[in-house]
């Protein structure tokens, strides 16, 4: 969910809206209420199927959710309603980029510039730079990033991309000003902290590296990349005990996550083989090691539901949707669990959320209809 919030300013700038309903949906997004924002955009489309802006914003959100087929469907609908828009071509390029189709992505980005993208030009040039990095054309990547920066000097993500680019070319002295600027523009840009810490270490400024990495870890204890870099910097400073403590924490957390992931994958194999008791044990261990591991929570809750424990399933599935409120299948399973224990209002609310996220799934629509029928009775 947190990955989506950084999109807000970008979304608003890409297609300025004079539509009050669109503005309301964007306001929900601005509050971090992503699901409610999606619901409002879809309500707009139910009453106004020719609203290309709603299609576009939904495509952007589903791209960040990595629901790329849905994202492409929405942007294609936007293009059908309002053809010839550069922002739509840029969005298609971003989808191809997520699919690791570098050259098709580059084609769409260049087409977007040719058509014109208004005040989104800097973002398109940054996207071109990202693709050129993947294609190992460093000169073209640098030219694209510099073009983006000339157009929009206050774009924190371009500054971060350029700083990372310089660091990978072993030019930390050039990376540091870009990364400092990125954090000054957007202190919540988490990815900049470990990169800046490594840049300071490469220049020998260990004190500054330690300070920035400590700030990153104190702000977000789950930032494993910064924790590892901090441990390395502390060791380089001769503060061996502190460095080993941070590296031990890093190893312990990494080990727990890796074990949880292995348990989850093995549990899925047991589920396929209908070895349900073995699967349940592994899933319980996975969520013990990683209490917010949404896929494992979903699988465990669904398994408990199938094995006739709806109340226990509901407790687990509630944790699953708290960890990832944008998973339609988890909402559907939660709705079914609530239905089985007789909590009809909660069941209806959960089922409707599943439909909001995936309105083309007939299973979810049938579940809503069934719950509504029981409520009426």
C-alpha cells in the first residue's frame, strides 16, 4: 500500500482535473485510502463510461499493484475514448517496463514525446533513462536523466535515479549532491538513504554515511538495505561491536523472511498434493516468522475456511487484508468466512470490496448477491 502513495502528486500533475468527482477520488488517494479511491473511480465510470481520466488513473493504480493485464485494459479504454494522448502512451510504456519488455517500452516512451505529454515530459525522459539503463546504453541513459532534470529540477525521483546512476559508475562525488537534493525535496523517498550511505562510504566520509543510515533505520526498522549498509560503515569506522550488532539483526531478519518464504512455497506444494495438515503447519510457521506476510496469511485463512474453521479463518484473513488491502481474493475469502459465522454486514462489506478490486470476477458478484439475499431474509 505504501508504494502507491508516492504516485499522488504525479497523478494529479499528469491530467489536471476540473471534474469534482475525479478530484474527490484523488483526495481519497491523497489520504492513503487507495481502495476507496479505486471504488470512486469505478463509480464515476458506471455513470460516465466515457471518462478517460478515470480509466487512466485506474490504469496507473493497477500498474503499481502489479495487476498489469487490468492496468493495460484500463489504459486501452482511455485511449479508445480519447485517442492521441501522450500520457496514455507513457502509461503503456510503464506497463511494458514492468513486464521487462525494454524495447517495446522505449518505443512507447518515444511516441509519447512525439505526441506531446504536457507537463509530464520530465517523467517520460526519466522513464527513458530507466529503460536505457536496462539496455546498458549508459550514455543514452545519462542524456535522458539530464533532460528530465533540466525540465523539472525539483523531481526527487529523477535526482535519485541520477544519483544511483553515478554511484554505479563509481562516481560517488557526483552522486552525493543528487541524492542530497532528492531527500531535501522528498524526505520520505526511502530508496535514497541506502544509496547515499554507500556513496558517503565510497568517498571515505564514514561519519556522514553513518548518520544518514542511522536516520533511515531509526525511521524504518524494516529497511534492511540501510541496516546492512550501516553495519558495513560501522565496521569500517572501527566500531566493531555496533557494526556486528546491526549485521546480526540484518542476518536474523533476512533469515526469518527467507525461511517464511520457503515454508510458504513448500506449503503450496502440499496444498496441490492435498496434504492439508502438512500445509497448515508450514503456513502457521511462516506467519509466525513473518506476521505481516500477506500471501501466507491468505493461504492459511483460506485453508482454515475450507477445513471447516470459519471463525479462525476470519481472524487470519482479517490480518491478510490488513497486510494487503488490495487483494481481492483475500476480501472474498474473508467475506465467505463472515458469512459462515453469520456476520452478514461484515460479510457484505468484504464481498463488495472484492468486487471493487475485480468487478469482472463473477464469483465475487455472486457472493455479494448471495449475502444480500440472506440479509433481506
